């Protein structure tokens, strides 16, 4: 089946709006920064030949009109005939992060005796360990484990592949709740938990952040990991404060280093105290305590 890439120029404010509008109607959607000073971003969406490309364009136009944004000039180009999952596997070598050895099923190597193995394959949910934000979160969690923090009721908010929920479950040997607003991510997270022998410790839930009572009634949580994006992290700060136990800790990522102050201020305004940050390149993970 032929694949196509729809792309257009956008901004840091508009990209998540357009991305959310497209999320349920395309195979994949992502956006990335080109020029920080000019607030120049590019959004890319992957479509197949059975999708109504004009309807997807119309979704973008409607989202722009609804939010008072300029409708972008869009281009659609056919992608080369490539097995993208196989290509991703080739570009995804095993990695040691903290106490973990993260690898794909294509890797023919033994897990080092002193590390915990996690098998995560290229799939349709974010979080295979190669992104700096995931690495920073795992490093932060590993450090707290080595410091003997006794977490018993953790939450992985925006779980993607479920990698952070599995890291928490394997480090502390406790049950973890993994939440995402994307049904496919929830499915992948559950499958990964089964693959890695910790399905009995991972409960998956499809929910829009902390909306409603489905997540809140399972709290308060003493540890929350949220590797999302800066804007939604700031928006959910009050709900995070309502759902965290006294002296509970949160690990926040998915943010660029230039967004650290905005996220810190949002959480400190709701009663959190900043503990530390883990920086990898242009990306950051923050640890705060209630």
C-alpha cells in the first residue's frame, strides 16, 4: 500500500492544535522545530492511499478557523516503497539507560547480567528508549530507585509504549497505572507489558489526561511520570496537584530546555517544589515534589 507525507510550516502554538486535529485520522503525526528564534516548526502526517487526502486537508483548515489561526499551505508527497518498521529496527540498536538494557526483537544479543532487559519494538506508540526525553525520564527514575524512595502507587500519564510504567514496575516491583488518550498506545502498552513479563503489574487505561474520575479515583499517587509536551504539562498542573500524595514526586518531560521555566512555574504555583533536572541535548526532564 502506498504511503504519503502531508507537511506544512507552522508554529509552536499551532503545531499541537493541528496535531490533535489529525491524530485520529492519519497513520502518524509529528512536529519538530526548525528555527527557535523565528518560531518556525514543521508538521508531518503520514497517510495511505485509502484515506481521503482532501478530507484531511479540510480538517486542518477547520482547526485553523476554529482557533483563529492562519490556514497553512500544505503539500502531499508520495513516500518511497520502504518497510519503515524494518528500517526503524535497523536504526534502533540496543541501549543501556540507567539499570536497563533496552532492545528490539531484531537484536541478537544477550542481556548483561547486571541490567534489566526491556524488549520494545518499533511500533505505533511513542517510547522505544531512543528519544532524549525517554532517556532522561529513565535516568531520573533510576536515580530515585538508587536513593531508596519507597514508591507504592505510581502513574505513567501519557504512557505511549508503556516504557516508563514498565521501568517503574520492574524497579520497585509494584503495580503501575498507564494512561494515554490514544487507544492504539494503550493497546501497545498492554502488549509490551505482556511481552516483558510484567502484565500483572501494569493496568492500562484510555483517558484524556486527568479528565473525569477514571484516573483520580485511583489516586492519590506517590509517583507520576509524564513524558508529554510542555503545553499540556502546564495545563494539567492543577489536576496533577490534586492527584499526588503528600511528599509524592513527579517526573515531567517532553519539554525543551527553553521551556523549563514555564513548566516549573506552572507546577510551583500549585504547590510543587523543584528538586532537580536531567538535561540531554536540547531536552529536559524535571523532578518535583509535592
